[in-house]
């Protein structure tokens, strides 16, 4: 597969290196000449010294034939512009953006970005998973939509403990897809009574994540 990587910082460098090692074709677009030269010395002549948020640079990099463009600069606004240009001008079938501020993810998805990756969000999810409150982890976005799957553990003293799924005050459109109890996956319906220690899988809109958290933890 052919990938265009916009941004040759640490993330872009290591991503490109991994893609090359996996046998893929890669072109990196990097505006800073010194950084572009450094990465070229390490990875070979796959680096373009140009601004990735300019349509001409994307065309020269071959975005029109790329399987995906990945924008991983440290600037959210720039990553958004890069991805939108690739979609509109090059018709790149898949665009993926690094998002530094997780609050921007909903904006990116609303504006047609296929996938967003937020290291801040991932780290917060890992930290929250280790907290004694039981853990609340958005596991993955549902491709092509503004929805996601969330995993949460029912902790002692929380609103759902001992109550049925039907009594949960989940936001409109959210639903429980299953319950993991003592290592066994169970079908979930409105009459299923939740127990402390159950792990609940909820499907819902990314924008209503805080409402799901409130329904499960109060």
C-alpha cells in the first residue's frame, strides 16, 4: 500500500519507519528543511521538503494514488487542513489525523476526517482504567460514523449496581451491546440486572460520552 505521511516529527518518523519495515511505500512531507534532511538521512529519499497544507505539495507527493494520508504534525488546525485538502483535491480514499486536543475530535469527524488519533485521550483512558472507580474506556471509534464503543466496569456504589439495563439513564441513541460477567460474555436486554464487577459495552455517539459516563458512574 502507498501512504503519504504529513509531518516528520517523532510520530511521523517512527510511523514511516514502521510502514517501510512492513513493506509499504511511503512519502513524507515535511516543511522544516533541517528535519527533512535528518529524516532523509535515516530513511532514504522518501522525504519532500514542502508544506503539507498546500495542494501542490500533496499532488507532487502522489496523494491522488495514495491509499491513505496520515497527518501527524503537532498542530491540530494544520492536520485538519491537510486532511481536507487531500479529500477535496486528491480524492484520497482515507485520511487519518493526529489530534492533540481530544475536544477537537468531534470537529474533525464532523468535517469528514475518516479517523482521528489522540494520544492525550489514549493516555487518559489508560489512567482511568487503573482508577479504583472501576474504569471507563472508550475503546474504539466506529469507522465512518460519529459513534464509538465504550467499556465500563460497574463499581460498588454506582447507580447501575443491582439495577436493570432498562433503568439506566443512557443518552438517546446509546445502547448496551453486551455484558462480560466473570469472564463470560452475556447477551444484554432491558431486563438484564447488572452486578458489581460486570464489564458493560456501550455503543453511542462520541459527543454523548460524558452523558454515558454520568449514567454509569453518577
